[in-house]
C-alpha cells in the first residue's frame, strides 16, 4: 500500500477550502493510504480554517502569523512527511472519484519510475477543459506573449500554456499546473522542495525544470480530471497578483537564462510589456486596470532597487 500526503496552501479561500476538503473525502479510494491532509494557512482573516476538523480527514492545520508565500508554505506543509507521494492542491480545486488513485496507480506502474511529477485534466464550471500543462518559458516565448505575436504567428511564438487541442491526449510535458501537482516524495526531497525565492508563480515551473535536469519527467493524464475554478484567491488582489507574476518571471529568467537573455527579459518587461499593458487598459477604457498596472510596476521597481542596493 502506497501512501499520500496532500498539502493545501490557504489564503482567504473562504468556502472553496471547505468544498476542496469535502471532495477529498469523496475521492479517497483504494490503492493508497491517505496519511495526512495538511492545510497551511498564510494568515487568513476570513475564518476559512475554522471547523475543518469535522470533515473526518487526517487533518493537520498549520497557522502562519504572516503570509509566507506559496512555495515556502508548501515546503512547510511537507516537513516531516513519510509518504511515498505528495499532492500539492489549490483550495479552488474539487476532486472527482478517481482523481487520486488513478494518477498514483499510473505512477506505480513498472517502467514509470522516471516520471517524477503527474498532472491531470482541469475542467471549469461549464465542463470545458481549462489550462492543465505548459511549456518551459523561453525568452522567445515570453516576447511572443508580451507583444501578442503568439496570436499572429503561433508556430513561431508558441504560448507558455498549452491550448485545449494540445491537451487531448496523455503525454509527457514540460510542466503540469501547480494547482494539482502530484510528485514523488523522493524527487521532492532530492530537489530540496520549491525555491522559496518565488513568493507565488513560477515555483512549480522552476521545480519541474530542475526535476527534468535530474532525469525525471512530468506526465499529463488527459483521461483523469478535476474541477478548477481558476484565478484562486489572488483574484482578490489583482495589483499584487500582477506584481508577483512579473517579479517571479524575472527571477525565473535570472536563475535559468544566460546573462544576456536575463538582461533582455528585464528590459522587455519594463518597456514592451509595460507599454502593451497600458495600451490594453486604454483600449478597454479601464482606469482600474491602468492603476493596477502602474501600481504593480512601481512595486516591481522598488523591489529590484532594494535588491541591488541592499
């Protein structure tokens, strides 16, 4: 019997967290032992972690006094785990029967020892396939998304996230979405978990790249699905969401690109991408979007100036 620990990072997820945990109860099947469900709460203020003990799960709640970020909280939740597998799960996910035992059973099959990470198909409220897996980001890919050239020349500038028609079969991929991130505990330990410099966003991209460099692949199962609301709790703070997304993208480039590529990424982010975002705000006549963009870039500038002159 193989064991599984589930780690959920919560930040003001409200009712979504309860529904996620309820779905774990109904999805828990044969073929593995669910040893722990760890909810790491990043200083929520909405009462979302109250009363969860009544669900009958092997629940552990870790209450952080401050928001430590996603990667750090995931590492915190995995500490002391003796399970064979770890599943990092977003609170806006709901599992279906088979969402747990099928990917675990797949990874346990002979010949699949090289598969270190497994993901499944995500569906939205209308039952449509949502973003499930992605390519490793490159400077060319990022430039295509900044400029919108991916829409005009998709073969030249592919998108980071794979389109629906690219996810209609099970296959090896560069990266599966961090909202449902099943990983062998041995692989997680060998990589020392997520890089905590990524407060949120790109931590699973970086982890998947490091896993591949060690010989472990990521696999996407198209015939296993979960419900994913999308947006998560960061919908509540769009300015901060943009700031963390931009910051993590640049940190990813600084860590994984060569010097000239990383420098080019920083330049493009503060020029082409900023202009494109402002133009979109003007075209949409959205003053709020304009303020969010300017505010996020001010925070980004302050962050990097402090990093340089500290």
